[in-house]
């Protein structure tokens, strides 16, 4: 049977007084109806026995068995849970009257006004007064405290019956007499709470006796509700007794109210556990995704920081291709993972905050800030790696050019020095005539002039070798060895030249005649020959340019060189005329020439041959410069194409960034509409991806063409990539903010109108559209919403408390999400640890512990096992084997201790 103690101990005499006064107007005439009196006798007797049996006794005749007041006092003690004054055990009439008075006084102390009911009438066995008294007790202790939607007692009980039987056909409960005659209402009440006990569809409205007997027997057998009426008494009465029916129905109400509390408690626990399980899964997913992303960053950074130098431009370009593959293939999915990680973290924190759970703290090193820091390091290494690759390509190009120039000059020099040591060490002057010695001396003077002319080339070779060393050329050892050999040989040539000169000067007295023409020829031919060799070197010299201005400078220098060819040709003709004059004089004077100029090895033929070669190189040089000019014009076209596309893409990204900023502030429509619009907006942004890819194609062509600057645009590919990634991330974050607002609205029960009001208030005071309110702006917003914070000083009063909630870090700014969280907290309620503990206590039948069997019986299997696995053993003084501590478990769910 139902325990009325808790409800009765909290009764309010004032609220019940009005209803009790109405019911205490006992209709004495109605009790004269034998049928109604019979129904009341049966019902009230059964009701009294349902409580007296708890004390091990019962009554047979309601007006006789209460005459001495003993069982009446016992009944009141059982249903109230309180002790009455000690009864008098005497058999005299006065003793009985005193006992009944004690009972009546106790009833009156509970706020019940007894009308025309005295102890003498009860002691005398007045059936009408006894039934009236029992009805008063039933009203006070079984019906008065029934409350449904702010209605109480009879109205509350009737509303409860109507709610429970509303779905059932042929049932229309409007009162406590006629509406119950066919028995369907009793069966509907049982079926609504225990469908396993009643086959409602098999009942017929035209068979009320069967219906009533079925309900009464099931209630007595399975619900511990004693049979208080006979089916025939109800059916055979035109209007069943209302008080009897109310008494009977109240027993059903109390029988089912306990089950309803258990169901509510189980549902609350299921809800809390489901939220906890979902949050734990999201935490595991976050940890796994964060670990994977950090591991990828950890593995990638050393690769980006590797500065191992390559020997050739091709090798470095292969590295550049690997880096391009990393940027276009490997990195974009990781950008998405990072964005998803931030979204998952924000969503999880929102859910935890909405469910009154402590904030999620990822494992050490896996915070969003840690990931952002690692990502920042990655991007820094990435930028440095790209700059290093480009720098290395430039360096290697420079090195290859210098190395080729070094070997070319060295080969020319070595060709010139070939045989010079042998020439300088010969002793031909010892057996020569005076004229021959003088000739040898002149020849040596010409050689010195040639040697001095080659000094510049030797210095150039040494300077190039030094630059190769400074640029860390991979084959510096062989370059240095060759350079050292040339320098050593040059020193030897210098020493030998000086020695031979001294020897010839010693024999100079024997040199008197010299052919001035040969000498003049030698002196003029040598520098001219050296000029031609230099010109040929310049015409064959390789060049590297990076823009039109540089190639145009080379073309200008070449044109200047060509402008000197006319004078050079005159010099060549003058030198050749000297040789012609020698031949003329020899022929004129019959002189037999040896066939060569004694002062120089430069022959007219060699001069003409070199001149022809030089002249042939001029158009070749023209073609090479023109080809390079065409190449630079093509490169300039590539720059213009890239710049045109980059300026369009850059403006688009800037426009969309400003647009999403306005959208996030000026959102209209429902949150679902906003979310749909944002996702459609996101799709429209992604449709622009072909333009990004087109720009990437232009950028690849520029890199392949080794173009390192672009005067047509201020945008770089890196700048635009970062802007595009920021645009996509901003849209995703804005969508996530709206999703979190939907979560907040649904979890907190905030209406759409409230959200509009909050958004309008927030936007009104967000004058700079920054998405955050400063302290004074937020204070003005609160005042507009009705908060009395106008006179609060900084750091004091209600405003300081609110700022501590919405700005726990003391940044001085309040975001819209923090504002929504605060307003939702102010207007809604959430589950608490105390509520969960109370729910577990109901399931545990008021014990301080709960067993695994009780959890499996009351909760779904997966959530029952979840609790069993996490509840610690109960160690209190009333512990039994297998007892589990649900209090500490409930507290741990809300972060007040560790599981």
C-alpha cells in the first residue's frame, strides 16, 4: 500500500481549509440512501483495513470497531506517521469518549474542520457520523495533497484521471459516479501504467460487471489495492456513491504515483548518462585527431627544416617539386583536420557547458593552443624552406655560371702559357749575332707586354675561384687546385721573364739594328690581339638575367661594342699595313726574311682569323640576346597573367572576408535559416575553387620559368593561400557558432523571439561591429534588458558578478556566445548533482546505496552497465555485499570529484 507519511508531514492547513470546508458539509440525506450507505461501508472499511493491516489488525464493522477509539487512534498513527497521545485502556464510556476525542483533536490539528461530529456519536455507534468522520480522514490524508497543474484534491484527482484515460476509446471521465459505472475507466487506469496486466481491447462497454470485476481483481492481486466495492453494487445503482468512488480511485493514484516517480528518476538518469557517454566519445575523438595531427606536424617540421645542400640546379628543382606536392596534396587535408578539430572542441565545450559539466581539458600538449602553436611553427618552417629552396636555386645557378666561366678563362690562360717556360729558359742568345740578340731582346719586350696584358685574366681567374669558395661550390677542391697551379705557374713565368730579360740586356751591346717595323707591328698587334681575345671571350660569355631591364642592358652594351668595330677594323688594317710595309722593304732591299716576326708570334693570318671568328660571333651574340629578350618578354606576359588573376582573387577573398564579417553580425531569420544560408554561402565560396587552381597553375609556370619578382601585383601566392584558408576557416567557425547557438537554444529552452532580442540588443551596442562588447557597452546592454546595474561601480555589485561569469579571463570584452550562455543560464534550469542523487535514491527505495540488480532492472542495459563499471563500492555503516555508492558517482558526473 501507499505511504502517506511524507505528503502528510508537509501539508498546509491554510490551502486545504477551503476545500475541506466544502466537503465537510456532510449531506445527511444522502446517507439515508441504503445503496449509497452500503457502498460507503464497503469502501471505507476496505480503505481503513488497507492501512490497519500494517499494524497487524483490521475492522469488521465500521461503526462498532471504532467505538472505543483505540483502532481509530491506531489508524491515524499509521496514515500520518505521527504518535498520538497514549490512549486510555478502560472499558467505561468516559474512557472511550476520551480516546475518540484524542483522535478528533488530532484530525482538527491537521487543519480539518469537523462539522456536527462529536465523540459521543462515535461511541454510540452512529453509522452516519462514523462514515462522515472516516470520509473526512480520507479527504485529509488520501485526497487533499493530490495536485495536478495547480489544481488540488478533488479537481486534481479528476484531472489526473482525465489525463491518464484520454487515449482510451469509450472512456470519458467527467465525475466520480456515472463515468465509472461501465468499469472501462478503472481498466484504462491500470492499462495506462501496467499494460501487461490488462488486455484492454478485449473489454466490452456493454459488460460492466465483467469489466469492474476484472479491474478490481487485477488491482487487488498485482497492485496491492484491496477490493473496496462489489461490481453489482455499482452497476445496480443509478448513481454510484461519489465518495466511495473517489476513495477507490485515490488508491489507484497513490499506487501509480510511486511508479511514475521511479520512471521519471530513471529517465533523468538515462538522459544524464547519455550526455556523459556522448561527451566522452567526443573527448576520445578529439584526443585521437589531435594526436594524429600533432604527429604529422612533428614528422613534417624536420623535413621542412632540412637544409642539406644539393650540387646542381636540377637536384634543387626536384626538391622544389616535392615541396609543391606537399603544399598542394598533403597539407590541404591537414588544414581541414585542424579546422574540424577546433569545431569539435568548441562543440564539446558548448555541450559540457549546457549540461552543467566541467569544461574539457585535453591531455597535456593537445590543447587547441598547443595545436595552433605547432601549426604556427610548421608554417614558419614551411615559409623558411620555400625561401631556402629559391635561394639555393639562385646560388647554384650563379655557381654553375661562375664555374663554367672559371674553366673557360683557365683553359684560355693555360693555352696561352703552354710552352712559355720552355721559351723563357732557352739559351739561343748565346750563339746569336748582335742583331739576333737585339731581336731576341725586342721579342722579350713584346712578351713582357703580352704577359702584363694577361695579368688581368689571372686576377679574374683568382677572383672567380675565391667567389666559388665563398658560395660553397661543391667542387671547390678541384677549382682551388687548378687556380693554385695557374698562380704558381704565373709566378714562375714572372721570375723566368725577369731572368731572360737580364740575360738579353747583358748581350744588348751586340744588338744594334732592329727592324722598327717588326717592333711596331709586335707592339700594336699584341694589344689588338688581346683585345680580340677579350672581345671573343665577351661574345662567348654566358649570361643570366631575370627581367627585361637586365637583358636590355646587355643589348645596349653589345650595341656599344659593335659601334667600336669600325675603329677596331681600322686598327687591324693599320697593323696589317705594317706587315705589308715589311714585305715591301724586304723585297725592295733584297732582304731574305725568316718568315716570321722576331718580336711576336702574332701573325697577320692569326689576326685575320681571329677577326673573322669575332665577326662571326657578333650575329650569334645578337641572336642569343634576342632569344633571351623574347624569353623575358614571355616571362613578363606570365607575370601579367598571374598578376591579373591574383588581383581578382585577392579582391574576391577580401570582399568575402568583409561579407562574412557582416553576415556574422547582421544575421536574420531563424537559427536554422541562418545555418542553411551559411552552408549555402559556404558552397558558393567553394565554387570559386577553380579560380584558385587556375592561379596555382599560373604560379607553377612562373616558378618553372624561374621568375622571382613581379612588379604588376603586390600579392604573392603564399599571401593568397593564407587568405583563402582564413576565409574557409572563418565560414566554418561562423557555422559552428550558429550550431552552438542552436544547441544552447534547444538545451536551455530559449525561444526564437528571445534569441532575436538578445541578438538585436548585442548588435545595437556593438558599435564597431567587432563581435564583442566592451565593459561599458555590455553594461548598457544589460540595462536595456532590465538589469539594475546602472549605479554599480567598477568591480562592485551585480555587474561585477555578471562580468565574472561572462569574462572569466578578465579580457574586458564579452563575446556573443558568452552573452547567450549567460542569458540562457539566467532564464533556464539544468540538471544538478543533487537532482541526480535524488533520482538514484528513488530507484534505490530510499537507501543510501544501490545494487547492480536494481540498476539493471530500472535502466537500459548499456547505461546500467555504464553505471556499474564506474560506481565505487559503498562503505557506509549500512552497507551490504554488492552495494554501490551512487552519491559519489553522481557528484563526479558534474566535476566535483574524479571518477
